[in-house]
């Protein structure tokens, strides 16, 4: 069965960096595009980033472009989100999700990132 | 890119039908058939309920259906059950600078 397991969240000071990971299993990772979606406490879902199946293309929401980098390692079936210059408004649960038919068919359980001094 | 517009809350009694709307523009909902809907229970990850406007993934009850007219997509839940109480989000592909956009979410209360 498809499993997505995020890790790497935690508390970080404003301006700091954090790298999230998402371990994928149960499907052919190299054949599927992937997304990161976040949810601030008590708020709605916000799409963050997307990477193509071959890792050669990516897209970002405006507020994180030039600060976040999405990447993937096919040899370990792992998706990453490198987050730099973190701000308070980046505080959220971050979900990785598998792309399917322009939507997201499987989601991880999420990892919490708190940006605070 | 502005979020798609959803009602903050809707409610219905068991057995009834409800519809949640999702309004965008010609750059997103109206321009593409790439609208999906997600159900999220408190503390849980979202679950895909509808993709490509009208399609149900395997395992999703046929009580859930999707449609679209112009710039507005809709999710209809028929034969409401207590377990349908959750937050629902629409999502659309968009020609804007950020290719995907979510709605603000709708809290469904089953009375």
C-alpha cells in the first residue's frame, strides 16, 4: 500500500533553515510527480511546491519562491523540501502528497514546523 | 494567486443532501477541468474525494459527486451521514504564477 512518511519538522528561529523529508513506498516513486502542501494552525490548506517525476521541473507558491527548494532522490525514494530564510508565517504542518490526475491522491501524516524565537 | 472562494460552513441533517460551492475565475476553475475535492477530519491528513471535476477515486462512496458550471465547481453529498462531518477543500490547477490553488475550506456539520 502507498505510504508517505514526513520527518524533519521542529522549532527553528526566524531566518533559520530546515530540511523536510518524505519517505515514499508502495508505488513507483520515479514515475510520479509530488507536492508539498502546508496548513497553518487552525487555517486551511495551502499548496507550496511541486516537482516533476524526473525531478527536472518544479513550481512554487509565490510566498516561498526563492526561499524553498523541492527535490527528490529516486535511489532512496525520498522527497525533500529545503526551507531557508524561515518566517513566522511559515509555521504550519507540512504534508507531502503524491500527484495524480492534477490532484493529490495520497498524503502523509504531516510534520509540524514552528518558526519562533 | 487568490484562494478559491468557498462558504465557511454548511450544515444538514442525516439523510439530506448538501452542496458546497467553489468559485474561481477563468484562470483556474473556469479554464480547466482540473478541480479536485478533499475531506479532512480534525487532526488527520486530507483525503481525495473527487478529481478532474467529476471523478471519484476507488473506494470513495458514490454519495459524493462533483460538477462544474462556468467558474464555479460544486461538491454534492447525498444521504448525509454523521461521519461526513469534516472540513472540505476544493483545489484547482491555475494558469497563475502558482500552478495550484486551494479554496479556503468549508466546515460541514451534520446536525
